[in-house]
C-alpha cells in the first residue's frame, strides 16, 4: 500500500513540465507586427502576422480580416480581439503558412458604404455601393493593391473574411475588387444582393450567421446567398440555430474552416 502513492507522485512530476511548455504561448499583441499604410494625408493602422521562418524568397497566401464595429479606434490593437487566436494556433500556422492582415477602422467610419437605422431591432441597413467607398475601405483596397505587388505574395491565393461590420465589408470589397480574391468568409454580415453579379460564379463563399441574431438580421445573409444562387454561384452557408450575433465563435471553431479557405485558388 505504501508503494502506490510513490508511483502517483512520480507520474505527476513527469507530466507537469510538458503541460507548462504547451501553455507558454505569445499573445497576439506580441506576434502581430504593428504597421501603418499611408495614402496622401490618410493613415490606416493595421497588424500583420508573418508565417514562421518567413522568407522573401518564398511565396505565401494573404488573408485580409475585417473586424466588427466594436473594435474600431486608433490604438492598432482592438482589432485583434476576435479572430487573431485562430491564426496563432500552432497547428494552423504549421499547416497553412500565410500572411494575415488585421486593419483597424477609425471610430467614426465603416468598412461598408451604408446608412444604419439603429432605432429598429435588428438594425436596418441601406447599402450604397454605387457611391465612392468609405475612407477606411479605400485605404484597405490600396493596402491590398500594394500587397499584390510584393514578390512573396501568391496572387492567386488572396482571401478576405470579416465579422458583423467586417462581414458587410467583406461583401462590399468582393463587389469592388472581384478580380482579387480566391475565396471569402463573411460572418453575420449583409450587403446589396444586386452587387453579387460581378463575383457570384467566380468567388467561393462560406457564409455564417446566427438564426437568433437581433443585431444584424440573418435574412441579410440569406438574401445574399439567394442572389448568388440566382446568378449561377454555389455558396456554402451555415446558419446556427442557437447563435445570436456572436456567430463568429462557432464559425471559428469549425474544424474545416481554414482547410476550406486555403484549398481555394484562382
């Protein structure tokens, strides 16, 4: 009977060091590089994650991630709140070496050109794609044009994903830059259904929404998917029956999410 406690104690001593090493991970704020993109007198703050052992002699896919309204500002940090952990996962970084960009929208701007009526529940949106883009969107598009000129970027593997306000920005940038992207993941967003004509057949989409969303009506995503179907596209759509506005949480937990994304190329 005296021998068993000794065996248990020895086992605990052996496994504890490996557990501590697994937890010794850097935070997003430490790993994502702080960057700025300047056009004339306008500045876009953004963060950039480079692949492990990055080399300018190799080529990599690029993922553009557009955050939601709650992460707007000028600290060049809040935009990492949702989604950055997904790309910091060690298995993901090893399996899918890519350049990941997290721009930050200023406090009083939007990614998408729209009017929002917040007196309704859910919010009512009026999209104005035919007008010039917002300053934030124009800066993001210029940043992406600049990235495409880099010799280490795979021009046939440029992706965009975003949540809420960023989901709306995802739909709009597809309309404004249909030739740029190989695939897109809009989460709890919406857009102008008439805008999908330019990319319905050419850009694969995996769209997510929560059926209980009382901020951004899930019908907005349904309308975009219906428009893509009507225009000859074949979108992938996941509607979570249990989710409210934070449908990005189960979306990021989808085991095939990035496998699907990085499998697409132009």
